[in-house]
């Protein structure tokens, strides 16, 4: 995909070649100090990686292939140069991992706090983008990986407890599920898809709203992240509402056989799409409760809207 | 071009169709309070218009056609809702004028000041983008419109003098030269092009550096903006170094006949590309001085890099 860049940094625009028979995907995401990260909690390289993960994860959620990223970065004059270098290093390492070229951007001085805005451009064969609006009653609801690992870490940090990065990889080594997204698109398995950035309850509500359907979720089926040492599973509340996991949530018609793993990542059936508009949670005793979107607030009420 | 948007706001990515035989153009530009605008100087609608102008002007400078814009906007909680509404109104009015669709973006809370990041996606027939690197010795150097009008207004405001918006249209009604850029590309007239956002001396240096050439500019030929009432031409210094005019600077081989007006906009021959790397200014007495890039500082040293 590197061949997609005809002219990169250094002209008024980047010039990109889009593969013949493909449509363009574009996504843009803020990563703001005090909203999405704290400089005393997140190492600079993690913030850079997170910034690009947010964009790549949106490409993954369409079943697309990323081509190029554009970074707009504003920071206060007081910010150490080493912080900016480590930020870029974290971002470029992830870009390299997924063969995405940093093809442009803008830098400026901010009045307070680090402001990063990432744009990722990708492509998908014409008509094959997996939208939020394709879920139909009877479809199974699936998630990749485990949920709640990122917000469990933030809860520990908020309580001023020290944690080891290797016990909380979802926060300290965010990863977009690009390969899984691409496989689901290539095999025509998913009817609708979204990435889990706001939390399962909120992102499921986005799919249901866009598709005009409801959902029933089995609490016992939700894969919960194992964190800390000794490792323990996160609370159901954290798995249901915690954000920033960057796993994929998708639906698939009953006729499709969904493998238990795709590209090495576990895939769990957690419920079913229903008629109507209700989101219902079935607890471990079989009791039904209404599931309200409680997209988890990331240590600030200044939540980024998506 | 509206048909370019397959899926707009409301999914993980926007899905765009790129015309067959075209390449993609992508540009991203910050518009920051205290760097590019001041809330006490610039009405909100002007800031919204400026924000999109910055992106569209980069598309114009490649000879391209804009398709869609993406706005990332962060603002402090204290900002009046009416400011945001007027900002969007100014931006959308310009978008409508040039048939560009606002196809996505992100909003968030900033810690201080308004932070806007605009992404504009456009297209150009394969291989026809007008780059900065195509200027050759002997080419004529041309600019559209008049220069210095925007910074003349900022100088007045900085000196705490009241000015009337209608006497300073370049500041209060910024306009991208999309039609001129497209005509130059369609007729194959320009060998290199850039938009004048940093100021003539700096942007000419960008073309010369990218093309590996020098330039000789005739001071008497530089079209100076007429501002204020009664209207007077701006100082040569302001026309040479003032930024944010969003006119086009281009070069053309001697064999090409460049009309005195394109799409109603005056086009002025101001000099010639030379061998070597020097930028030389010839004053009204025929004396030569070295022209140094002095890209004008917009009321802050936190100048946006481009």
C-alpha cells in the first residue's frame, strides 16, 4: 500500500492513488490531553500510538485497508522536545507495523495542553464497506478480544494505585483490529460493524440506532479482560461500559458460520439482534434488565463525541 | 461532486467515491485561537469561513476539485453556543458556495481556546496535480489578485485602530482561488503552484526550494491590495511578506500565454525563475537586493508550520 502515496509531506496537498475499483475511507479523531490521556499517566509513546490507533480502528470497523495518516499536532511551548519525539516514535512504530505512511499534517503552538488530530485515509472495494446500519433481527452479535481492560487501568490510576503497564496492555499498548476487520469483509461475514471506543453499551446502541433494531445481550457471554497480578477478570460494569478497548463489535446473519478465532483473536457470540429498539441485558440468573448506553467517561466530562 | 459522498457523518468512516482516472488530494490545516484568529477581532462566521478557506486554498494550489471536508473542533465549555453556531454557519456557507460536503469530523472540549482542524479531500486527474517542484529557469512568476490585504487589516487591529470589514475583504471574507487553480490545470499553463498563506517571500522560497531554482522579482510589478477609506495601496513590505491572502502563486514556461485575467481574477507577472538558489528583489530604481523569506507572523510567534 506504500505505493498509494504519489506526493507526501512538502506540497500543498498529499497526492494519493486509490486502487482501481475501490472507494475511499476517511476518519478523523482528536486525542486531547486531559480528555483522552494524562501526561502523568500515559507515556508519550503510548499517546502517539493511541492517537493513530483511534484512526486505524475506524478503518478496521469498515473492513478497510489504511493507506495514509495525517497528523495535526499542537502543543504548548513549554512541552519538552523529548515528549514530542517519543510521541512521534510511538505513532510511527504503529504506522510501520500496519504499513501506513504519515503523509502530511500541521503543527502549531497550543495555549494549553497537547492537541492531536489524526486523519486516516484508507480504501475498500466499491460497495463492500461494513456500515453500522446493516444489522437485521436474528443476526448474532459478536465481539473480538476481551473488554474493559483499558478502563480497568484508568480506574486504578484514578484511585492513585500504581499499576504495571504489562498487566494492562489495552491501555498501554492499544492495537487496532485491522486484520480481523479485513477478514470479516473479505469473507462477507459481518452485516454491521463498529469499533469499541465508547464502550459496548454505547457502541451497540449506535449499531441498533443506525440499523433500526434492538438487541439482547447475555452478561455471561461477554468476554472480560483479565488485568493486574494475579490476573482477575474486570467487573461486568467495566466490560459493559468501559471505553477505549478498540475491539470490534459486529453482527452476522445466523446462516454465517463465525469462527471462534480470526487471525488469532478470539471472537465471542454475546447476543442477538431483535425487532424493536430495546437493548436488553440478560443476567446470569436469566433475569432481563434494560441496558442503557453508559459510554464510559474517560476521567473528564469533556468526552469526545463520535 | 456531491455524488462523491457514499456515506457521510454517522459511521466509523466516511465513504467517498473518487472519479475514475483521478488521484486523491488530502490537506489538513489548523485554525487556532490566538494564532490564526482572535475572538475579539474576528467574528465567529469569519473564523469558520477562514478555517475552510485554508483547506480549499490548498486544493486550489494543486489545480484540484474539492469533494468533502472534515472538521475537528475543540472548544472550552465557557464558549457561547451562539459562537459555535455562527462559526459553523460561516464554514457551511463557503462549503455550499463550492459544493463541498461536510462529511464528518470530531468535537471535544479544549482546555483553553478554540482549536479547529480542517481536512479537505479532493481529486485531480492522474498525473495532473500542479506541484511546487515544477518551476524551471526562464519560467515567468505570476500571482492572482492583490497581496497584503489581510495583514494590513491585522496591522490596523494590532494598533488598536477600528476598521470596517468591507474595506478589508481579504481578512473578513477569505476566498480560495479554486476556479483559477482548476483553469490553470485544465489548460496546462502552470509548471508549479502554491497558495499564498505564509506570504509571498516565504511561499516563493517554498517553490524555489522544491524546484531547486532561484527567482528575480520586480517590486513595481507586485500587485498591492488597496485598503481602508479612502483606499490606499499597502506598503511593499506588507505585500511581500504579509500572509493569509489565499491568492495563488504560480510559474509558467515562457511559451505559455498567460491571460491578464482568469475567471475574472487579475493575474500579474511579477518576475522570473532563475538558475541557482537566490531570491532577488529588484526595486523601483533597478537596484537588486537579496529577498529573504519573512513569512509574516500572525500576531503570535506560535506560527502554524506548513
